[in-house]
C-alpha cells in the first residue's frame, strides 16, 4: 500500500427516499413483499488538497430481512434502517480526515456497538455504513477521475487488515492488484414461493399485461436464463414438492444450475438434513439435485452459528447470508462447516472484498477450492443500486449474480423523463426503454452486460446519470 494515499473527510450528506411498488408479490421466507422504499444518499467530501466532490449510493429498504422480529411492522423495519443510516452519517462526520477505508475501519466497531445498544441487529447496523462507504468511495474515484476497479487495483482507498486481523499476513495489495472484473455476468433468476411456474398457472383474470414475464417459464423464454435461485419455506415435505415442480420446468433446458435459499426458515441442521435426504430420494428432482451449487442461509440466524452443520455440509455446500452481520461471521461459520458467504452491497463493499480475500487465502491453504463467495440480491433497483451491486459482484469474481429486482419491479420507478434519458444514454448496454421510456434491465442470452458501469469514473454510475437522479429526487 502506497504512502501517498488520498485523505478525505465527509463534509455533508443528504438522504432521499422513493417509494417502490412491486408488479408481482415476492414471497421469501415467511414474508410476501408488495411495496417498499428506496433510500438514496448523496455525500460531499473534501480531500487534503481542498478539493470537494460528490458521491452517491442507493439501496432498497426491504422489510423483514434485516430484522425478522415478528412484532415489528414494515414501517418499524424502515425506521430501523433510517436510524442506521443516520448513525453512520453521524459517525463518519465525526471521524475527521482519513483514507476512505481508514474512515470505515475507524467507525465500524463503534457504530455496531451503538446500534446494538439500540437493539439494532448487525445487518441493520451494516446497512447505513454500507451506503456511506460506497458514496465516499464513489466521490473519491470521481475526484481522481478513475473507475472503482482502477482505484482498488492501486488500493487508493487504503484497504488493510484492520477489520479482518486474520488477513494480517495476506498480500492484500497483491490480491487487489489482480482484480479483473468481467463486464457481464449471468443472471441467476429468483423463484419466489408464490411465483407461477408455467404460463398455465397464471390466472387470466389477474394478468398484468405489462410486457414483462409473469411466470418462470416466460422468464426463461424472455431472458434466456439458465441460472436460478429457489426459495424454500422450512417445511421439508412442502419444499421437496415445490422444488420438484420447478425441476419439471428447468429440466427442459439443455443445461442449468440452481441454488436454494432457506431465508432462515429451517429451525436447525437436523431438519435441513431431512429435507436434503428427501430431495435426494425424489427421482423427479434427480437432475436438479445434481445441478445444485449450494444452499444459502437455511437455518435461523439465532441458532445458525451455534452448532456445527457438518452432516448437512457433507451433502451440499452451505452459505451464510443473514448470519453475516459483521466481519467475524464468515470465520465463525467456517469453523462450523459452512464454506460460503454472500456478497451484497447492503452489507458492505469492503466486507465483500475482504471476504473474497479470505476465500482466496483459505482455498490456497486447503488446495481444493471449497470456499466461495456468491453474489446475491436484495431486490436492487434499476439505477444506482443495481449498477453498484453489479460492479461489486464483478470485482469479487462472481460468475453469476442473483437478480430479482427487474422481475418483481417494473424498471426505474419514480424516474422522470430526464433521469430515464440520462441512464439510457450513459448505460445503454444495461437498460432498454419500456413503456413511457422507463428503463428496464436488459438481460440477453441469460447475461447482464454492464461495461458502461464498470468503466464509468466513480462507483458504477456515470456522473450525468447520478446527477439526473438526484436532481429528480430534490425536485
């Protein structure tokens, strides 16, 4: 790491929100989501030379994922996330000058401690800091006039092992210097538990008719998909039945891969083993089972990291997602038999990069490639959020990324003509114009192309597009 790293400080921050309505209900875990709000953050930083610059970030405030306490309403969950963002802005503003990563490292542990004192779970605490970190890094890259991949290869944020001391002996500069993000990724399509699988299952009287697919069968035909993520309920028999029904659709494809997402619905590892054994015994699911890559967060986070999961992990690779509430979570999970962790922008860009470094270090030690990091979605929305998450997925080397926002939400909701035109003009590889000129995510041959986001100075979004978004939000 060089000695001439840029020193910056957070000068001010502005937060905006935009409502989002789902075109289809999204069933994950015990929740059916129909609407939410998206948070937008714009920061102004100043560097050691007195230059000032702006940076941006956005994230959907998804109810009943960050904190699934049944006594909390959707409005309560949104209030938690607003508080998380306010705490992060306050902590970063008080931190004074430092490198971009140095500021993150200085506030992360105290911020989580303050959040815990307010009964905010680790995932909630991570949300606000993740947005502030991305916006500051975006601003730094814009000041330097470089894309984020170039900034990271030169380690301009000043990343080190302060928040992950187990990496103290790892060549992090070398790891970052070798980052080679692809400019397109395969889309891994989410199948919610309420989703229609075939066109025949779509109620003719309830059809949306907006030109977008309304069933799994139609989504495959429209987008050319061959990667899928299937939601589970925690009931072994019910889940085997659902997965078997999905297999009947997917088995028509010449080749495909799937992941399963438990969303914490299984009470313990023994119940998960029961499901996996029932699935293995179902002949109609034989091909799907052979194409299963991993199971994501099957066990409730309250107990997921309390006991070894060896028996289940011997059957299929297991990954943590909701249990990943802080930098130590992946190390704890590894000791219990998990081999994977999810990357999500809402949990933190630096956390994803450091966990990717852990994967590289652990696989070099094990020599068998068992450890992995996958790119998962939290219904990221068209525009800033989806672009920053796609760039992060490419940076950590994911070959495919779960994308569901484009299926459950019709394009860039709330955007006026100027904002829509700016994103279509500057990121034409990523979007196609829908009705009224609304940008919709473009997926062709099962792939999402986002070279324009990867090459743009900053973190994933061309300056005029970001400026148009915040101009619309301020209006």
